[in-house]
């Protein structure tokens, strides 16, 4: 893991030590194996998507045409800008704090801490959705999982088991992601090929059934939930082999792979089956597989859904747990939050915290889970866009291994377009989401001042040498 040493007090703000060499107090004596390009690509893929599982509500909300347009256009106004920003900032500040480091360097420790609160909570709420999504698919094979104690214990057991798997190591999770991606996508590839002779292109032009109102809140939240979280991988930067070169390549491949994985099955199913919007709920792809090819493909797709949920859970739990570790490394949290396992070198405290919070919200309605995660993530992304632009202005000559090829006015425009979409997402939120997000934000502000008090009174040990450094004009 990579961090920086605190710069001498007599040095200018823009001439701090490069964040590239020093080790933290949580690093073990033996250097652990770093993530290489291929595992990183598929970890990013599972951070964002994990397959077409979960895209069905977009058709239910707005019909086939708008769903297809949404998954075709949305990556250009959201996914690509977010991936570009992640590539530049993750290679410029290659530490496990990720977006927390960016906000802290741009606006100071308060905003870094608040960014950490928003992103951590949005991340663990998002994690909570995957066991629920997995059980939603499984209940089609095992009806007892529909409700009651069997469903309760299924969610609890799957969450705890998958958290333990994450504890065994990031390298294991990375290579497992490669296998899980191909196995979970295999039924969709088969379904799309079998559906080809049945496709009627005019079905793609449907705006929905008559009498069915558009549910824009569900539509935009579904697009957003399926195509965001590109920056989550930044919290793993300290665990990546040659992050300055590996990150841009991995993000480029992951964006293309993810968009294709969503569009092809969506085109195949909407083009080959008559439209009944009420059926397009989470899990409908399994029913579509049976209608197109038979029960065998439905079962295969259900198995793929379970494997995809495992990959999604593991990738995003890794990001959340390493975010906690990174915040401890830079002094935003006490040192014990950055403790690693002696056996697997994984951030066990971060894993424990993320698992407990995700369990606490995993019994909410699936739509509420998505909406709450999206709202908190929107707040964090607005701060992230502002940090990105301000760092370009504040540190114009900082060494950037990858640099978005735009001047400051172009960067502002690039960030304004997705920011507008974020505002739409937030305006369409329900009162329940506003309440939950408001309480969590107030709690995050209170947490910052509590940590500040603990530092002043020396109640806990903090990593006081954890400031993030940069290289300016080649000087250190």
C-alpha cells in the first residue's frame, strides 16, 4: 500500500512529498502481491455492473425504446466522464483513500471526512442490495425464500459468508471476479444467440403499453444504479501494480465491456418477446430465458445471477473496506480502523464495519435501497466533480501520469452535464430518501467534529503523518 510522509512545515503547499514510496503503519513486513490489469478490469466491472441482472425495471418504468436509449446514451454523459476523472485522480494520488484524498486535498479535512461518510454509506447500502437481488432470483427456484424467516436467514447467511470470503484476500477476490464474470454472462450470451431468429425490430420502438404511466424516478435510478460507482475502485489504488499505467487501461476496457454486456441482452429480450411491462421487474430475465429457450436456460441464468451477486458483493465490499483503511492511513480515522489481518493482509476492521452497516439496511425495500444509495452517492459525486476541477486550478503543474485532455473550461462543461443528471436524481427522491440521507449527512458532520475532538484530547491514536503529498514541477 502506498501513502505519503508529512511534508515539512516550512515547505509550500504545492511542493509536498510525492505519494509513492513510504509505507504506512498498517503495512506488513512482507510485501503482498499487487492486483494486475486483468483482475482489476473485472473488479471494476463488478463495482459497476456484474451483468444485466437488475436492468429490467428500466423497461417497466419507461418501455423498451427509452430503456435502450438510456443504456446507450447514459454511459456517454455519465460513465465515461466519471471513468476519466477516476483515471486522472487515482493515478495522481495512488493511495487507498481514493476520493477522500481528492476532496481533502482540494477543500480540506472537513470535506474529505464528509466525502468519506457519503461514499462509505452509499457503498454499503449498495452492497446490501446484492444479497437481496440474489434471493429475488433464488425465490423463483425456491418459493420458500419469498418471505418470512427463510428469507431473513437466507439474506443473513449469504451476507456473512460472502464477507468472510472477502476477508481471505483481495488477490483471491480479483481472480475470482474474472471467473465469475464469464460464468455469469454465459447464459445471456446463449439467450441472445437463441433469440436472434425471433427478434422483431419494431418492438424496440415501443414507448410502453397504453395506460401504463412512466415512472421516471424508477427509470433514472435504475440507469444510475446500473452504471455508476466507477470511482469506487480508486480506494484500491494502493493495492494495484503500477497504478499510474494500469488504471487508465483497466477503466477503458471496463467501460466498453460493461456497456456491451447491458445492451445485447436488452435488445435480444425486448426484440424477441411481446411486451408486458408489469412483468419487467428485477429477475424477469430468468423468465425471459425460459420463454426463449426453455427451463434449462432459466436455471442456468438463475445460477449466473447468484454468481454475479457474489462478484458484485465482493468487489464493492473490497472498495468500502479499503476506503476505511485509507481514511485511517491519512488520519481521518483512528489508526485501529486501518488494522489488517495477520493471515490475509486484508482490512478486517473495514470489512466488519461495512458488513454490519449493510446488514442493518438489507431488509429495506429493494427500490428504497437503490434510491438511498443513489442520493448519497449523488452528494459525493457533486463534491468529487468540484474537487477534480478545483485541483486542476489549485495545482495546475502537478504531475499527472494520466491527464484528461481538456482545459479548465472544457472540464467544467464535462462535469456540469452529469452534475445536472445528479440534480434530477436528487429532485425525484422520495421523502423517505430525503429523511434517511439527511440524517446520515448530519451524522457524518457530527462524526468529523467527534474525530477532531478525539485528536485534540488524544483519546485515540491517529496517523499524524498521513497527509497526501503531490509532486509539483518535479520538486519534492
